[in-house]
C-alpha cells in the first residue's frame, strides 16, 4: 500500500522552489494510497521536524487502513517505531478534511468497528512469550476517546497494560466484552506460565461504556 504524505518544503529547512509542496510515497499494509497533510497531523509533523533524517523516518512510517463502510477513510499511522512499540495516530480523512487523535505508544494489532465507534487493540510484548494489551474505545466521527468500566478497569485496560486480551468486541450499544485470563494474575512469571499452558483458562468480562 502507498501512503502519500504532503508537506511544505520549508518544514524541513529546505528553501521552497516552484513546487508548492512535496509528496512522499511510503509502503504500507494494504493496496491503495492516502494523501495526508502533515499540517493537520501535529504529532507526526513535530516528530519529523525533530529528526535529522526526516526522509528516512518517512520511509519507516506506515499506515494501516481500517474498513468502516463509510466514505471517509480511517486508519492508524505508525511512526518512530522501536523494537517493541511505535508512536500511533488514529487518522480520519475525507472531503471535509483530516482529523486525528494521538494514541498511547504501543503496537497496533487490530480493531472492531461498530456504528461510528471503534475498539483498538494495542500490544505490549514482554520477553519471548508474555503480551499485555490495551483496548481503546473511540468515537471516530468526533475523534474522541471513550472510557469504560470502573477505575481499576480503566487503569489496567486503558492507561497501563496489565492483562492479555485474547479476544474482544462490542456488546450492544453501551457495553464491550473482553476475553482474558480467568485468574487475577499480573506478575510476569505468572503470566509466562499462563501463556505456556495449552489449556489456559479464560473468562469473558463485560464492561459498560461511559459517554
């Protein structure tokens, strides 16, 4: 997939010439391209301005498109990636312009879309086996983050990854469900044993959204 990122030459200290802007093609996950103005993506623009090799960083930037069935295009821009995490932006682009919401740093895994809302799963690998996750609910039409559950749920699933989330989804209009470890385990050693068990026990938790 090609992603077209458009910005002014002056952003990177080059003198403007007869061209009003410049376009870079970046390989991505799926097959078509998307044109994104960096002026409307401040975190990405700030990151590139702070890098000494902006063109090399753009080559490493990727876009994962999310199918919504709507005219506007939605996806996750991944940039500044290290071994186990990337900086992430959820981006919506259409005739009315481009908007985005900055996500926690992590690894984007997948998503679940339902009537203008989306759940994003981010992964946080530890060692060779253990992976914890965040589940982020977002209204992508207004680009606002939603919350769910009680303070403990928000701390462990929205703010700081504590649980492996094996599956998840929407449960009607005001709840989500997650499939995670049946036991209350959080230490690395306990989770490592849990992941190693082929017959590991799972539980379904249902959590109310807060609007």
